[in-house]
């Protein structure tokens, strides 16, 4: 799967060519920054080697770059600096036949043609290392990582239109240096191995973007899992800087992707501090910054992170215990993407293509929609289905003023507000436990933040296995019944689909 998340070398080359082109434009003699040293360089995932392809077919790569200009903060305001850069970026876009750049909170966004499949966020910045070091020293904090600190712009900053020394700060180079130090041993070993294999004179001849460590691969896998899980609920999605920082802190120089992934998942939460009751994930390049600052004002973001972490542990543990390729695919498909996982399995076992195609015909596209729903939790108990018994479902729909009506799976529409009574019949002998899993879809449930995919334990009564639901949201939804005995899932009904309008 890690190979499937690698982006083509051409994307790195195109990104480098694009930001260097902007740098050359800003450095020309007609530029408003003429006479000042201007340095344009990447930050974020392109700089760290953790960029992944968009999981949405129409998605774009986000290329974050810094435009560092050798000026003093007291020469102009944040607003003036941002306006000057905006003037130049707009002129660049006109000269290159590009769409009008858009202004964001901190940066200017340059949108490339659809074929390029990426946009560039250009952050205006001034060097601010000395002042940030002095401030950290005064506060009794470590300051060794602050040499490369920057002063940046933000339209929401209280000093945005004032001439002052007090600007928002950032330290992308310091963070990148720290990140690479976390994987230095393995990175250097892999680069040297590539040098020998390609018979190069020096490791410097191997571009850094061509060397991928298990730490970087594990981060890419976790980012993909996160992106899929929070599709449609991006506001609560754990931010990449948190995933990246905790992963790098948890990495222990494992030499395999599997070892790195499971080690990171096991240890990453231990690097989250609590300081005076506040959750704290320290920026390694600036000890004053808390990457988890939004968790205090929006506790749901904290809860979403911990829920995602537990789900990731379950998913990858289930995949690791799979005895067949099909089981591995079913474990990974909901939160890695079925096409990506099937493609990875086919590349690993080229002869398996026909069996995958055959197994896919066992499920309709509609059934796969529920099986692959990113919010659907996996059944983590070992399965002993088929030989020992079965369970089947029936549905009765009730509405005020109408007689109860029996419905079949994926049958005619059910009116919102109706009561749904599901009855299960099983050949499994008691004692056993019953679990129900509702998987709902559609914009109404998503907007209401009521997408369901977990397991609810039911009550086993004499001669009765039933569950009542209310038809709340338009769309297609499913319910599945699981019979559990002696720690094994011994029967499951399959998805019963209900269409509501």
C-alpha cells in the first residue's frame, strides 16, 4: 500500500520547477522586492516527503511554499507585506496565463491548470530568528531550534495593520530539520544503499525526495486512513501536523514499514502531554507553540483524534491477522480505498487478479458502498461463519394510520418518520450474544453528524431477536446482525438495505 501512495517523481520535479519559477519572478529587477534577497522554498508535506495523492479523483496536491524576504518587520506592516506579495503573484499569474490568485488567511493561492493537478499556497515571511531566540531565552525555554524562525502574516492577527515587532511566527526549516533528524539513521542507510546500487559517486547525487523511509511511508498510510475516515467531516479531522509530529516522535528507527506503522500507532499517544489540564503537543521547532491548541476550545477535535487512533489500531491489526488476500482487502477497503488496496494486492501477487474479480461479483456496487463506508467499524472478533449456522433478517415498517408492512432488502422507499422493526432468525443455539451494526449514508446524516457505523449489543430474549429504528434521514442505509458465541462471530446476516425518502 505504501507504494500506491507514492507520488510520481515528476510531481516533485514539477513542484520544484513551479516554486523556483515564482522565485525568479520575485527576484527580477522590476519586482517590488528588487534590492531585497528573496528566497522561495517548500514547506509542509512536499518538504517532509510525506505528500500523498488526493483520494478524490478531482482533488489537488497542495504545494505550500514560503516566500522569505530580507526585510525588517518595522519597515512595513503585515498587511503591506501581504499586499506587495499579492501584487507580484497576480502579475505572475497574468504573465503566465493563469487564473487570478486568491487571498487566504495567511497566504496567496496560485491555481494551476487542471492538468497540473495542484495549487500553490505562497506564504509571505520575514527572517526573525534572533528575536525569537531572545524571547525564548527570556521565557526560560530552549532556543536552539529557533535560528531559522520567521515572522509571517495573518489577517486575523490583532497587529495585522500595525507597524510593530510583534508578528505571528513560524519555523518550517527548523521543523524540517527536526523531522529529518528523527529518521536520520535509516534515511542515510537507504540513501547510501541507493548510491551503491546506482553506482553514483556521492549520495548527494540521490535527490532527497527519492529516498523514502519507513517513518515517511507509515505517515503517508496514516494520512490516507485519516482522510478516508473523515470524508465529509473534515472539520473534525486530525490535522496533518499533529499526525506527522506524533509519528516522528514515536518512530524508533524501525527498518520495515510494518514495524514502523505498528510502533507508531502503539506509542504516539504517549507523546501527548497535559499541562495544567490542557492537552499539549509541542512544536519541536518552537516550544511555545501547541499544535493541539484547538482541542481546548473544541473538545470534539480531541475526541475525534483518539477515536481515529483506536480505529486505526483495529483496522491494521485486523489486516495483519488476515489469512487471505480477500480478508485483507475487506479490512483495509473502508479507510484506505478499495481500488488502492486491491491494486496493492495485485502488485504483490500478480496471479490474484482473477480471484479478486470473481470475489467482487459477490457484492453489488450498492453493498460495497456500505462495506466500504469510511465510518463503518470492523468486526474485530475472529469469524467462524458458514459451517456452524446462519442468521437472516426481516423488516416490518409501521406508520401512524397505516397497517404494518413487510419489506424486503433494498426494496421500495420507506417514508421518513416510520418505525422500522428488524427481526432476526438464527440457527445458532443459545447461549450467544447479538450485535447490530447500522451504517447510514447521505448528506442529511452527514450534516447532522449522525453517521453511524459502530456495534450495539442487543438483548437476547426467549424467541425474540429484534431491533427498532426510526427512519430519520433520506438516503440508503443498512443494518447487519452478528451472532457471537464463545468469543467468535459465528454468524452474520449481511447488509439489509433500507431506502428512505
